[in-house]
């Protein structure tokens, strides 16, 4: 069975737009077929220390893989592209990264496992996720909150910078 899923991708190290494009290519090569991609948004990092702004996008994809397999593929792509997992995991402490791939939604399923939470537990709190996701499809329903992405964006209290970039994935 083909399942529709949504991802958030971000990069703030190196050639940020290339990193996003390469991650999408690798996902497609691993049978997560990318069907829609938002424009790039330049976004303020959520961090306790100064670092470069992120390029963020959201993507829609289709796959026959179960969510656990999709997570393994995403983590493998992050590792393959050179992402180093932070050794320190303090709340609110987010390191710069070459690529970050988060599964936001998976076929309207609700999954609560130790290493996999779908829908993403913070997606409704982050403008850098909601803005590009709203561009793809404002009417996607959040299966827990029972609100559309458009409604979640209107209610979002996050005031961080989320600026449509002039840079493209090309």
C-alpha cells in the first residue's frame, strides 16, 4: 500500500540549498518518492548559542515502507551526508547541522514509540515547519489536534524569523 507522508528538512552548514536537494535525491533513491517540495525558507535557529540561519523546506512523499523503515532511511541519509549527532542533549540546545530530516506526518497515523513520534510532537509550535508545509497543502489535517496546517499556522505563537528565500533548490 502506498502511504503519503510529510517531512521537514533543514540545513545550516555548508551549501545549505545543495544539502537539501541532495537529501531529497537520496530519499527518492531509497523508494521514498518525493511528490511536492516547498520553496526554501531562511529561518532563525532554535538554539542557546549563535549560529547561521537555516534553510528549511517541507516535502511530501509516497512510500510503501512502514514508518520505522522510513525513520531508518532518514537517519542513514543524515549520517551519509555527514551529520554528527550531538553528544549533549540538553533541552533547547540544538547544534548546527548539515542536514536534519524529520517525519512530520505519515498517512494520518498516530505513532508513539520511544524513538518515533508521529505526528512530530513540536510541528504545531514551529513556524519554520508550518510555513513551508502550508505552502504544500494548507488543508492537511493534524491527526491529534484535528486542525489544518493553515489553522495551526494562524494559532502558532512562534515569532522567530521565517523568510521566503530567493535561493532555489536548482
